């Protein structure tokens, strides 16, 4: 049983998905593909890493296999019995680039296992199951955006998702003579996972301090009594939620200039208020800002490395990228990569074009 699930780019709405906020992701045409078959043991092979590992059910190993075995654990926690299997994992999706390779692996693995075992599952239950695997087995307190996008994405559209109510709307990506491009910084700082969890804790502390259940109940006028660090975190979440809705309106109206402004604003907020950027990423965004044909740019993903999302006029990014690549290598002794990506369907339509309410 072969299944592939897409990575994603979040246009705007960073670190809002675990704060009952709005996000605006779209799936990309880069995938994690898995093939599973019954076996007497759990044998997992990664073509990307050139590894074949035997693993023990419900035992963490601290590597890429945890995302698969986390799904096994979450399935059994939900009442599905999972027999041993062999699984081969392949990828066209860069890891560590902020493009949600972990969620794509979880979703692809879950669907492959479910179909191999002959079970059926509601797509929303699939999303929650994969989120549970990452939060409680892998130990990363992620939001729901990445897994939701890998399941429900629709080609040529972004998804405006309200992570508090899980109501969503498909927003057409009518970019005309513009395009989204990703620049992979080729860096992922080690503190990313620990600092990600710290940001979640800080946001929880904001709500506890102000005796509120959700950031949706707050405005910037409510933050004066907070510790300066917590105030910065809260300001980012509140302002970023507003930017998501403004971005949706700008995209619907085809206003690329405003869309680019919101990307730059988002990056500044992530850099200065949420403090999840890094020197390499800031260099890329700063270099591109104001250059001919570049409309907007910001860090995407959890932070501390990964990729920059660029909105540019078609055909213009190459001129800036060549010079940027030279300067980046001069300062950081690293190569950067440019990824041209198109939108993609989620796993539902990839495995069944007509799709249905049950996998």
C-alpha cells in the first residue's frame, strides 16, 4: 500500500495555530511517500537517510521512526489494533526546512497503516490522531495546522482555518503574474524544539496571568500588566491573527502589494516579539527587502532556521537569488537552495480523487 502526503507552506499565521488563532496554509507539490506491507516485525526504511531500522512498538528512539511509531501508538490508543509491518519511506520534501515533513510522514503513515489493516477512519479523526502522536509520543507540542493541511488541502487554494472552531474556508490562490518561492536557509538550530515548547508555555502563562481562556478574548490594551517577555509573545499572537484576515482579504482582491506588506510585518513580529527567527533567516529577508520584483518575505515554520517564503513577480527572484546566494555563502559558509513549489491536494484527494467523508 503506497500513500503520499504533502508538505505545506503557511502563507501567514505563524505560532497562532496552538493559540486558537487563524492560519492560512496551502499544501505543496513535495511529498512524503510511504509503502507498507504486513510483516512479523516492525522494520522501517528511510531512502532519504539510507537507514533500515527494526523498532519496538511503543518505544521511543529519538529519531525519525518516532513519527511512525507515534502513529501506531495513537491508533492503538484509539482502539485500532496494529500488526507488525515493513514500511519504506521516500521523500521529495526537504527535512528541517519548515515545510512540515513530520506531519506529512505522520499522515501518510497513518493512512497506509489504516488501509493495510482494512480499517476506516473519519478524516478529522485522522487529523486528531496524528496530532496526538506528535504531541504525546514524539513530545513536540504542535498545533493542528500541519496535519489538517496534509489531509484537507485543495490544489490552487489556501485554507483559512480557525483553529479554535476548526471551521475552514478555501481561498483561491489567484496570484496572476506573481509566485510564491521558498528559500531554504540550510540551517536548523538545535534549540528549535525546546524553544518551540517554551513559546507554548509562555502563551499559556499569558492566559493564566490574565485569567482568560483564549487569545481571542484579548486585545493589546489588556497586556500592560504582563511581564515584558510575555507581553511581546501576546502582542505577536494578537497582531498575527489580524494579519491573517487582512491577508485573506488582500488575496481575494488580488492586492499583491498589501500581501507583501503583511509578510514583512509578520516576519518583523516573529523576529522582535516572538523571537523565533535567527541571524541567517534575517539576513535573507533583509537582503531581499526592497529589491526589484520582490513583494514580500518572511520566515516560515517553527523558527530558528528553516525557510523563507517569498512573494515575487514571476521571473524576478532568480536575479536576486544569485547575488543573495553568493553573499550568504560569504557570511555563513553555507549554500542556500531555492524551491519553486506549486499547490497540491491533500492526502484525501491524492488517494481518492472523488474523496469521501471516510478514508
